[in-house]
C-alpha cells in the first residue's frame, strides 16, 4: 500500500500526457513574445505539447526551451534589431517636435513605411514555409489540434487555413489595427478609434475627429497593408478567398485587455478577455535590489522603465530626468542602457534590466514611470501603482490617455520635457493621493472576477482542442455586405412598399372621387 500514492501519481502523469493536446504556435517577436511565452509555459504545465515555428533570425524566441519544441525556418529578411534601433531614434527626433497635425501625420507615415516592410518580409517567410514540401508534410502529419498565433503580423492565420486547423488568436492588434474593429460592431459615435486619444463620451467636434481618424486608418490599411496580403492570398488560396475572411474565421480571440482598461463597447461571443493574464504576485527581489529598496525608508521607491526599444533616450533628455531625480528624497531604479548621465544622484540606481513585475508589487513602490506599453500598464493596474507617462509612439499615447481619464496617470510631453516640469509632475504624483486611490480602485476591479485571466485563456484554448473549433460562436455579420448589414435593402423595400401602398390608396380615392363627380355631373345634366 505504501507504493499506492506513487503509482497513482505516475498514472495521473501518464494520463495527463495522453489527454494533452498538440499546439502549433506561430508567434510574433519582441514584446509580443513575452505574452505568447506566458501562454506557452502554462500550456506546457498543463500537459500539452507545444511546437513553436520560429525564424532563424528571431531576437527573443530561443531555439531551445524546456517548454516547447521549435522548428526553425531560415530567414534572411526581416527588420534587424540594429535597424529598428535606428528607426526608434528617428521616431524620437520626430516626436520631440511640438505636437501638431503634421507631427502626427509624419509619425504615422514613418511607422507605416517600416511596418509595411515588416509585413512584406513576414509574408515572404510564410511563402517559403508553404513552398517547403517537406516541412508542410511534417506539419500535416504531426496531427496538431490547433494553431495559436498573434495576428499583428497576420501570416499565422494563413498557416492555420493551409493546415485546416482551428485557429486561436492571442490578440490586441491585427495587421489592420485594434482587433475589435475586425469582428465586433464599432459605432464611431461612442467607440474611439485608437490613436485619436478620445473617450466614449465625445462632443460633436470629437466625433468629427473620430470619424476622420477612422478614415485615416482605412487609408493607412489600403496604402501599407492590404495590397501585400491580397497578393499573398491570391497566390496561395485563389482570388475567391479574401484574407480578411480567413482572419475573421478565427475560432477564439483571446483579447489582451479588459474593461478596466477598455471603454465599454460592443463585443462578440468568441472574444475572450484576458487583460493582465501575464501578471502575477511579486516574488522576492535579489538581495542587492532589496537592500537598495529598503534604504528608501518611508519615502519609498520610483521605478522607471521605457521598454526595450526606448531604454536609451537622447543624452539631453536623460540629463534632465537625472537632475530631477537627484532632487527627490525617494530612491529610483531606472532601466537605462545609454551613457551614464553626468548629474546622476546617489538616490538613483541605473540597471540594464529590472524585474519589473516584482518591483511594481513591492510595498515601497510609489510611482511607475513608463512609455505606455500594454504589458507595463497591465502590471501597474494589477499591483495598483499610479503612472507617470512618457508616451512616444505606436499605441503608447492612446494607452496612457485611457489611464489619465481614469485619474490613475499623469502625462509628460517628451517634446517639452525639462527637469522642472518632470520634477513638478513627480511631486504631484507623490503628494496627491487621488492617483494612488484611483489606481487601487482600478486594481480592485481587475482582481474582482470569478476566474483568473490566464485560467480563462487556457480554458478556451482547451475548449477549441476538445471540440475541434468553436464555429457556433462565430458571427456571420462580416460575411454580409454593407447594404445587408445595415438592412438598407430591407429599408428600401419597405419604403417602396409604403410608397406603393400610398400611391394605390391615392389612386383608389382619386378614382372614387372622379366617379362621384361624374355621377353628380350626369344628374345635373
């Protein structure tokens, strides 16, 4: 009997492997990989076999991992990290100009050109995969249960269609923009277009701005994105299939936000919200960091991290920030990879990398200074830490504007940043309790849910495995024409029927009146 528990454990272990599914992952590199890796590790923990299809020149997606098996495809294209670093420097130069319509337009066009090249290279890579007969044969015979992909570069959707597999999206952005606009009703009267930095309560002028912003996104999509995807789809699937229909056919959309962050808006049954799924309780800090944090006393800690792309700011900006930090009683941990500022204070610790989640979860952390990336904002919400935002590009200004509206963040324009302004903003964050109270209220809302976001995400991935898809949750609205969707044909038909009925009634009355008049005339004669 003493061997029974061990035997039972071994049996359950074998059973979990038998019941485990086979998941093929086509990920996106960079910060998006951070999110996908969380799902991969959790799937592995629950007994599923995960295969990651990666390019040979991936930045962060390692070939060897205890959590997945990788298939590496040689790729000579793509945007190398050095070129992307140069791009971010150029973006910073543009962004430091006074914000205006032309600055916004210049930023959008620069980003559009670079992303167009990245989309083109991703499509070339997927074409190589399709044309590699041995690779495609091995993928077909592997008996995968589903494809999990991030559609910000939408080539993974083509792989799922070619293999005939159910498709699950780890998504906030598609190749076109914010994902809701691809599948859910998005009335422009109260659904703000990402990038215009509006809320769901818009004045007439703001609604005009929102519509114009939407028109620009349509132009941006048609100019930089759609031609390349149409061409790829025509080549490998035929002209009768539209690439947008392949995207919209995804079984489950795992949305990387929720309504503590997003404004209330229409949604769909196959959209599953998992905002903050990558967040977790803070772990103890390394001894040296803990000692530094504890030395802050009652004043507490400020954490500054601007992500991988913007960890190296221009020298004059870092000098201004360092000078402001030096005048504070708080201790500061700053992720900074550039030259050491000359006027750095003794209270500031510069690091190449920091355990962001663990620092934000530390009880001494008072303020989080961030560029506004989604991951950082979600971690700040999770731990209830107010934000000082330095928005630069991409979705960052829009993300931070949402936090500002909720009273959890203060924004500083990097084009106007100086030590006096930066210090004043920090002191307001530190001494005005409303920022912390509002963020803790938001954090409480985020935590008050029946199921952890990661558990919810894994449930729906496993649901798709068990049921070979989720077609019963997919709406047919996107298969309808604009005229059918808005019932224009029905309205016109009913209107014509009413007009015809009125005309018939008019004709009958006119005819009867004419007969009465005729009879009276006959009697008179």
